[in-house]
């Protein structure tokens, strides 16, 4: 089986591949424009983008929207993670947290929402959450985005110090795509 994945981010493709491989599913990246509305809900952003991608592609397609939510900053940057990354960047985020010197005060979570559009009206949503902490400094050079400052719960490494397979065991994306894999597997067995 193969699924089309509309994204501009090849790191996301590699991470989805590492998970869906175990379900015998091949990920095919597609270059349809991902339309991102401004909204407080990742679900709404992902569902809207999936619907538009389906209309453009004319075939079932997956999109994914994700964000980093930092507790001491009341969930900032959340759905605005992409903009914040491009503007203040990792150093800016670390600066916002410089008065929070205990790791417990640096609690954060990554959330990923995978939306599979089967038609323009039938959209399935799969959600994955990775709990963790914002590191005190930038560490590691693998991965992308906020990976060098995010330490998932249960590890001492940042995501940027892990290879794709290890990150997938902890990550929001790993969890959301595993949910998708299990769902597709169940659907196939029903046929
Ligand atoms: P799309 O084309 O799929 O939209 P994107 O990179 O723009 O790719 P998002 O809008 O979903 O992705 O992501 C929002 C931001 O959150 C993104 O710019 C990253 O900096 C960050 N992010 C998301 N997942 C991440 C991860 O696993 N590790 C580090 N940063 C991540």
C-alpha cells in the first residue's frame, strides 16, 4: 500500500517512512501546495489543508500539522511554531525561558495532527503527543526545527541527538503516524 503525503518538509517524510515501513506502507511525497489557515487548533489547520490537498490531487492524501507547546509560556508558540522558529528562532525561545532554571519549569510538549482526506468531506484525524522539556542549551545537529532544544520524557538526549528511528519511538509524529498505520491496517483487513 502507498499513501500520498503533502508536505514541504522532507524531514517529516523520512520520519513518517521510518514508522509506516513497519506496516508495509510506502510514503510518497507530493508537491501540492499546503494551505495553512491561521487557527488556534492544529486539528482545524490540518483538516483544512487535507481537504484542499485532496481537491488539488484528486486522490486520498495525508497532511500533518505540528507545534511545540511550552507550559510556562501558556502554550506558546503552539500553532504559530513555524512563524516563531523563523523569527526569534531557538535562541529566542531559550531567552524567553532564561528565568526558568529548573527543568520541571521547562515542561513542554510536541503535538502532531495527521489528517487523511479520503474525500472532500471524509477526513480522518490522528493525533500524537510527545511530552518533554526545553533544554538549557542547543544540543545536537540531527533532525530539524526545535529538535536541538527538545528533550522527550524518558530520555536525556534532545531529538537532535537521536537518529530518525529513535526519535520516532518518542515523537509526536511517530505516534500519530503509528495511529494512521494501525487504522489503515484495520481497514485493509476488513476488505
Ligand atoms: P509542512 O510543509 O508539512 O507544513 P512545516 O515544516 O511547515 O512542514 P509545520 O507547519 O507542521 O511544518 O510545523 C510547524 C513548526 O514546528 C515547524 O516549522 C518546525 O520548526 C516545528 N516542528 C514540527 N515538528 C517538529 C519536530 O518533530 N521537531 C522539531 N521541530 C518541529
